[in-house]
C-alpha cells in the first residue's frame, strides 16, 4: 500500500511512533469514507474499534496524501463520537495520524491496511460498554446484537468475493 498507479513495490506511506510517545490501548471512533473504493468498508458509516500500538501514526508526504484522497483510497478516519472529524485531537486520534487517517486501500479497494483492529470486535461482548448497551437495549425492548461491528469488515470482503466470482 498505497500502490498508487499500480506500483505495489514503491513505499510511499509509513506507520511511525505515536505523537504521544507511548503505547495506546483504547477504543476509538471511526468514520468510513463513503467515497472510498474499499470493499471492506461498504455500508459502514461509523464504527468503534480498538487500537493497540506504539507505532501507529499514519504518515505520508503531502503529494501522496493528495493522491490518496483523489483516488478514494482513504477508507477510515479517526472521528469524534458523533462522527465528526477528530482533527488531530488526542485521544480521538490516538497516534497523531495525518489527516486522521486510520485505514487506506489500494486503488482497486481490495487490499486494505488499517491500524484499528476489527478482528477484536467480532462479538457484541467484546466492546467495553457492552453491559451498559445490553441494559439500554433491554429497557428499550430491543434485541441484543449477536455480533460486534468489526465482523462487518469481513462480511463485506466475503460478499465482494461471492459477487465477483463464478460459482
């Protein structure tokens, strides 16, 4: 990644040490870019996922950032709880990633790199607020979700393959 102009060998982005200079283990709010080509984020508007890293700051030169945005390769950004941009604020952008970038795809949208961990939110009870949410849903007479929102990324990938291959 980012494979701008199909060049998968050229290194144009990096993950570097967090601005806060220490390891971050927290849940963050993310906003999916509706204009992204990324097949993993289709139909996702906002999602909470955990980050666990000391070197998770996304960095690229300004001309590369411009290309990523123009090509629809910025797939996820750190956001506030209401989905508005984090604008570099800590702890919403826990590492200081430029332009709040949390995930990018290649130009095809089929290769996805991200710092947050969707695999750590496969079950509803993986979220730190699950008990509070369970009680809120119970009081509202709503059903509990079986799965966590992280599973949506993997379902999107499976659905994309199923839609784009012959049986």
